[in-house]
């Protein structure tokens, strides 16, 4: 199975596999929604492909040749997040040695993608609502108002309706973001894509490697609570540790395996998704002789992400000791 099949699409450098009926229906809707100017809220479980849908919305829109800017709302503390979104002037705070435009300015005429929007604190929710309503705003420490024309796409794995009921998310902002809602189904509802995705991840690791029918059956039997990220990690781990180029069912350490009578059982030594990811990262790092850049490439993550995860592991060791 070639990773460059009719099921493979690329959106701003992110590869998407669309091989199941739920995803085909979703992408048809994405193309229609993209032609509008409506704000879009993309919902779904973590790792299901929400960012891919957001990128497709930009690519299919009339803003496709304008800027695309993305930010995780959970990645930065409040002050830095405000500076990233709205910019700052020189001297606005300690360390602000020069003026800097915010992401809304950089995305002018284009699209801004706000991932994990449910993590915004109440004050930032107010500022974001004003910008979405078209009100000019100030950079931090600024005296001149900034006006922008930006299409906003947001994503969340939270139940924002429940967050509104509990007072954690503003009702008016929810409805402003949710002019159109798109739901990305989890991988367990897209079984037809699992083999295609597995082969794609395998080819990126080593184009010579293949999957046995038994291995495909094992992958398709798992519910993948971590969705595409979990599948990618399982494939890369199997590829790194397998003795040969043809992956067998026993090469995969996934938490559910088919027993001899066909029922799904839980593997006793599978561990949590987090522990499996940690084991994979450390084993891959060991196989590269500690070379972080090569390990990151083998894992399909950025060098920065790998470094951050290693720092977390180190801090856990220090606390334990």
C-alpha cells in the first residue's frame, strides 16, 4: 500500500489520510464551510485530527494565499499569551526590548487557529470576544489601536457547553466561536483508515518496512483512545524494535490484542499511553546513541518537543529521588 495513494492529502504540510466514510463526509462539509466567512469551532478527542481539519478550512477558503497562523492557548501563561495574540510595544513589560506585532496582526487577511481554546482564562476570553466582534484593540503598552480582518478557527477537546454551564467559559464567546461546529470522529470510528495511517507512518520511518495482515488485524482491533498520535507511536515503536523489516502482530505493544477465540483482551504488560510513549522515546533515543535530532526525526516530532519531554522525565526522576 503506497502512502501516496488517493486517500492521502496535504494541508499546509500536514498529511491527512481520508479513507473512511465518516472522514469523507466531514471533508465534504469542510470544503463547503471553508467558502464562508464564519468562525468555526472544531471539536473532537485529543489526537483525532482537529488541526488537520483547521488547516483544510484555510486551504479550501478564499484566504488560502494569505497568512496561516496557529497557537495553542494552553502552551503559554496569561501575560505571554496576551503578548503573542495582540503584540506589545517596547518596554511594555520586563524583557520587552522591542515592539512586536501579535499573531492577529500577522494573520491579517488570513486565518488564525486557536487550539485548546477551552483553556483561555476569563480575562483573555473577554479580549478575544472584542476582537472577534471586530473591535480595534491595543498592543500591550500601546497607544495606537490595531484593526485586523482575520478568520478565526478554534479547536477544543472539552465540552464547552458544560464549561459555559459551570461558568468556566463565556456564553457569548462560545456562540461567537461556534458559528459553525465541526466534529472530528475518533479513530475507533474510522477503522478503514488505520491500515493506511500505519503504512504511512511506517514508510516515513523506513520505506522498506511492511506490515503483515496479522499486524493490520491487531491494529484494527484496538480502540486507540489516544487516536492518531497513539497509533503513530505504536507503529514507530514496533519499527524501531522489530528484528526485521516485515512487522508481525507480536511486534506491536498495543493495549488490546485478539485472543485465540477472537475476543479482545487487555495485555497485562501494556501500561498506560504515557508510559508507552516514554518508553518509546527513551528506546529511540538509545538507538540513536543519544542524538536528539535523529531521535526526533525517527519519532516524527520536533526537536523542541523531544527536549521538553526529556526535561519532564528528568524532573520526575529528581522528584522521585
